[in-house]
């Protein structure tokens, strides 16, 4: 009998432990994924609301109408086809084809489900048609349309522009794009390329290539004493473990200071630095800047940027230090990293919603854009700024210069094939060193070639227009 009672107690404890584990798992899932569940196309409440509620308007930061509902209940988007397509993944569509778009991710607000009780009561008492709340975005739609037009013909990629002091997203461009109005009207050709619904700024996980050297440099500054006084020797390639690391175009850089190695984007030098650091210290600096984090932001879904951890073989560690291998990053996260350098090491949470307005035109207070984390120490950020400034003034990023302003940045040319049969992805990340125009950018052109010749001039034009449009 004692054995039976003991067995029953043991089973009871196991059942209670399993139940507690289930409760914890459900709680964690609700905390991390509730926004995704609530905006799912399978949410019956949202489906019903879309049939009975007049959806609110979406405007850009300047009040330009991007989405509205006409008298017949039809959802309408901007009459300008180029602008409509440029903001398509940011605004989204009523069919939730772009799952990260405002029409889907903030459907509860647009349908009034998350609105105030006062608004609902007032509409009920007055007998007015129940309408959702209006959303004003942080983006500048005309700036976004301009940047979209800068892309080389037939090339895909992404550009993210943020205010690194406030976290506000001024522009997100993702190519290819699509036409949300064609979806509403059931026309063919909404997404001619088959991948236009993907917001590459938020969901595109790219090999960073040499723009990752910002992270490797930060790790060296924080962990390798006297590294700024060291010199490196580049003979175009060098053996590391079981393989070889070579510089882009098989360039032989010769003797280099750390500043020169960064500005000339020497792979051999940064492979040496990564191996001197070791995988743990390199990974710690990357994680301080947000890698391997499950981003949980109020205004948007941002996919994880990842970097392999653990005891890496020397060859893999060497390539990791120059942004190749298994490391992946999203363009918006890369813009946040560049912005953190400009902001003295402070990385802001990205902010997409500027204002929510309910019945009577009374704005609802929006939070967001607060401090996400300290990515770098203040002294490290200052040195990174110096190095990035030099890279634009005299290094591979000279085509990112803007007359009358100081631009700090880093180019990248990320390999996406083992045999180099496919052109590299062209990268540029950087920021304007100006208190009046604290703008950071990340631009990637898929199979565009070199970052210095393709992404850097694109970024310069984008930043110049952002400055002009905001005084």
C-alpha cells in the first residue's frame, strides 16, 4: 500500500510539474507572440470586424493619405501608383498578404478594437457608423517614393532610414514591391515578382559582409589593449586554420594601421582581429548590439539577426569577423547599429506609429522610441564615429559624401555564393553627424556589386533628400 501511495504522489508531482510547465510556456508564448496571434488572418474577431467596422485612415508623418475607406466600404490607397507601391509593405493591405504591414499588424487599432471605451460609447449613443482609429506613421511617403526610384533597374534590396535620436523610421523601401490596390480590385499583377509582399527591411536576413566590421572593430576597441597602435600586413590572402581568407578583388593592401584596415575594408586584417578576440568576445559585442535577440517592439515585427556562438574553428571565426559565414542581419537592425554609433552608443527602439487618433480627433498618446539598449560604450562609439568618418572621407565610402555635411559610414560587398559565380550584395550603412539631422541609413542592393560603387551613392542621395525635406 505504501508503494502505491508513493507512486501516486510521484505521479501527482510529475503531473503538477508538467501543468506548471505548460502554464509557463503559454504565458511566454502570449508575451512574445500575442501581437502575431491577434493580427492573424485566422482571428475570427478581426474577420467579423472588417465586415462591420469602417477602418480608420493611415497617413504619413506629413498628413499625406496612404489608406482610407470610401463610402462603399472599399479600401482605397494612394492615387499615385509609384508612391503606393513604394510604401506597400509598410502600409500593407486588407488581405494580409504583407504580414508585417500596418493594415495587418495594427488591424486592432484601425478597426477600433483597441480603441477607448469613451469612443465606443459615444458612437453607440449617437448612432454613428462605428469607425476605427486613424494612424499617423513616422515615415515620409514622398521621401520613400524618391528612394524607391533610386534603385538600379531590375535590382532588389532594401533601404531603411531612421532618426537615431528618436527611433522614428523615416523610410522603409523594399524591392520588389507590390500594388495593394490591385488586390482590393482583384486585378492581376499585384505582385509581378512573386516576392513583393516581403518587407526586406524587417524580414530580409542578409549576410552583412564588411559592414559587420563595425562590430568587429568595436569588439577590438573594447577588448584588445593598444589595438589602435598595431599594424597589419596584407598580401591579398592569408591562411587561417583549414582555409584561406582573401580580400575583395584579391587586393594586396600591404602594411596597414587599424584605421587604414577599416577604411580600406581589408578582410585579412579583420580576420586576424577576429581570431585574436576569439568567438566569445566577438559574440558578446555582437549581442550587445542586438544580435541573437528576439526583438519585441511595440510598433513592428523585426526578424532576428543571428550570429553563431561557441567554439568556432579558426577558419569560420576568421570569416565571421569580416561578416561572412553564417551571420545574418536585417537592414533595419543594421541602421539601428549605425544610429547607435551616432548617438554615443545608445540604440533606440524603432518607432513607426507617430500618433493614433480616435473619435473627435483627439490624439491618443503613443509610447515607443525609447532606449532599446546600450550597444557600445560612449568612448567606443566616439572612436567608431572617427573611423567611419574617415572611411567616407578617404576610404571605400567616398561616394557617400554629401556636400556641407559630415557622413560616417561603412561599405560592404557580401558574397552570396561559394564559387563567386553570383555578384555580391552591395551594402552601405552610416549616419549623418549632425544634431539637426540625426539620420542613419542601411542600404543593400542584391547582387549589386560593390558597396562603394552602388550602395554608397544611393545612400548619399537618400540622406541628402531626407535632409532637404526636413529643413
